[in-house]
């Protein structure tokens, strides 16, 4: 009966976690999945989260179904983080926000909504992008295309080509954008470039869908949201998916949000209703624990301040690792530029290693990276950075 079912080859990112766990090499280093590990190579539990967990645990309370849209405090936390606490668009009731099962859940609910209400729309993702963007939108029966983005030759962005491409798109086509810390390249648009992109989006009446999974890891909480807030200032309709996996170190809790900025409060109410109906048809309502943590940390001033400090400490440690890896590589591989390491933002670095070189890093050194050459810099620490640099120098030699 099931013989005709295709085998699943596994996910190119999540599959690495299983392979890494089985590797018996004592020196192995996980630079595959986008997860932050601390100086000791451990996934941190943030102090603000520990405090929130204590409040949740004492007294132990019942676990009712949450509303389809999740906890109001979770939704408010998403809105204020993305749009700014005093944002007029929030006061005017123009933003429909639901709490979602991670950033992926937000993308899925958004994609289903778009397919239902904008059935002619195609979705365009950056070349390259996070592989699941394509899978999720195609899974919602939306045709997915790619727009020019990363320039292999310069390590920058094919900006003119990208703009020219956007100018060929049709009204209501969706453009998936990464407001900060582009995954997988780490190469971001400047604010001037964002202005131009949003201008074309406005002229062509395209729909921007911004996926922000690393807010706080680029520059700071506010400037990482520059593109989102600029789009709002311009009065653009806008979808935003956000994730707390990385910046609250709550990967397994699956906490995120989907916000849709609408022209009027009436439209926002309609959209909100349809988003909740979409949730009802997929998973009914979100789980409560992670949402409660988000609610507590985002809405308690002292915990929020502590949280921002903890995110910036993670950001700064990643930046320090970029510098360290660059300086060791420059010493070991003279004549080759590693400037890209410090020019790129966030957790990821596109290293330009070939798939064969990535394979050698794994087989000969137990160093795991994604085959497209993406390295999760957040997996480096003072104890493994020299080892990784040596291995890179070795595979780059031949
Ligand atoms: C990544 O890009 O590694 C993360 O977003 C984890 C994932 O689900 O792929």
C-alpha cells in the first residue's frame, strides 16, 4: 500500500544534527544548525528566562487551551519588539498579530493565508535563502521563484540586478525578505538599499513578507528592524514573521509570531480573524509554556532590559569569534582575503568553501557545516576556533 511513497532524504540542516550526534570524533565541532552555543560550547538558558520559568512553576497552574491567536501578552511582545513600543500603527489598531509555533509556524500560516486570499500571487525568495522558505511556500501551493541576491564574485549583493528583477514582478507578488542577519549568507542590505527596495515594492504594489529570526544579533533591536519600520512609515501592507528561538534561546519551545500590517483597522480585524481560522484548521491553538515565558520576559521592564543585555552579549561573542577566526586564517592562508568574516552579520557566514571542501571538513576533522558553505559562527569558541581555522586552512590549500 505504501510502497509508492517516496523516501525522504532528510533535511540538509536538521539532518546534520543527527550525524553530528553520532560522530565519535572527540574534537568534533557543530557549525551546522543555526543555534547559539556559549563560550563553553553549551546552549545557554538565559537568566531572564530562568526567572520567568520560576514564576511559571510556582505555583504550578492549570494548562487551559490558549486562544487560537495565543496569549495577548505574547502578541503584544511581538508587536512592540518589531514596530516599537510607541508605534502609531499599533495605537491605530492596524496590525493583526498572532502568536505562532516558531518562525516556521508564522511562515506557514502566512503562506496559507496568502494562497487563500491572493491565489494569483507568486512568492520570490533571495538566491540563496533558508531552504525551508521554499519548502513552506511550495507546501502551501504557492509558486516560488528566486530573485538575485548574493554575489559570489564580490561577496556582496547583486543590488542592481535585484532591483531590475523586482521591476518585472506583478502586482501582489510576494517578496520574502530578511530584515537583518541574512540566512544563509550573513550579507545584509544597507539602510539606503532598503529604502530603494521598498520604493520599488511600493511602485509595483508588491507584498513584502519580512522574516526576522535574528533580531538583536545584527546591530541592535531597533536598527535590525529598520526595514520593517520603514515599510510601516511608507504605509505599505506588510507581513512579518518573527522567531524567539535564537534571541530567547528557546529553540524547542517553538515561539514566534505573525504580524500583518493593514491599511485600516477594519481590514486588520478581518485579517486577524482569518489568521486565527487558519490556525484552527492546522493546529487549533499554540502550546502554552513558551508563550508564557515570552509574555513574562517581554512585558516586565526589568526582565526585558536584562534580556536585551543577554542578547547583546551573545551578539558580541559572535563578533569576537569572527575577528579571531579571521586573524588566524589570515596568518595561515596568506594572500587570501577573509574580510567577509567580519563584514557579514548575525550567526552565519558564507565561507565560499566548495561542497567537497565542506565534506572534507566533516570527514577529516569532524567539523559540520551546511553544504552550501554556511558556517554557524555561534558554534565557535576559544577552545575550538584554532582547530576550525587549521582545518579550513588545510582544505583551502589544495
Ligand atoms: C537554521 O537555519 O539553521 C535554523 O533556522 C534552524 C532550522 O530550522 O533550519
